[in-house]
C-alpha cells in the first residue's frame, strides 16, 4: 500500500486536482512597452554584455538575470539596475528575451 492509497483511506471525500507545470518566470515578470537596451562593452580587456532599461520591480530583474546566467552557463552580476553578463552573448540574450515577450534594442556595434 503506497502513500496515495493510505491518504485515500484517511480522506475518502477528497478529490485530487491535477496540477499543471508552471513557468514561473514568464507569468510573473512585468513586460514593459519600452525596449530593454542590450549593449556590448570591454572592461579590462574582457567582453561583457549589459542589459538596462527595465522599469519593473527589482526582484523581477534579478530573477531574469539569474535565469539568463543559468541558461547561458556564464557568470554575471546585477548592479545599479543593470544586468552584466560575462562575454558577448547579445544575439542569444536577445532571442531569449524575445521568447519571454520582451522588446529588446541592440546598441553598440
């Protein structure tokens, strides 16, 4: 007798509702009208990609930064309302953000 059977014996009137898998990032993020600026710089001789111009909550932008870093398997940080990603990943970042529903503008080369 597994756990579900034991629970059915204890609570015979309870009906189980199927749970749908949710994509928490897409449903909770504030999608803005103004584009997010995606630009490329070199600092100390190393390339970085900077995202700025998000007008939603800071926590949402931090969550977006974490998801981008995880999906690209790179390092980065969140400082002064900017996401800084190590390396030149403008094309990949722009395609990921467009899939999430953001409007993105490429700046600087």
